[in-house]
């Protein structure tokens, strides 16, 4: 993570393909989320964490529509 930060600080673009969500959200200025090879969301990490398409793709959709899965999982 430190090396990636230092490279970015030099002004170079860094493309990171990673499934470690905590790492991606902590180090990225912009995140693009793919599902089956198609972009479903792109933007700043804070927006991506709240995107319902991302939540549904990576956490699933609850059987009970009254359940707020994002609140339960993301706290």
C-alpha cells in the first residue's frame, strides 16, 4: 500500500485490480466496479460504497425488501 501511494504521489496513474475492498477504498481516488466484465459504477470511494448496484452485486439482494442490507453489513 505504501509503494502504491508513493507512485501516485509522483503523479503517475496507478491501475489496481484488487478484491480487498478495505485496501481499495483506503488508497483510491476513483473506483470502477465491474460485474461480469461490465462497469456497474465508477466514482469516488464514498459514492461507490453507497451505490445500490455495487451492494447488490457484491453482498446480494435480501429476500425481505424491508431489510436494509447495506446498513447491516456496512454498519
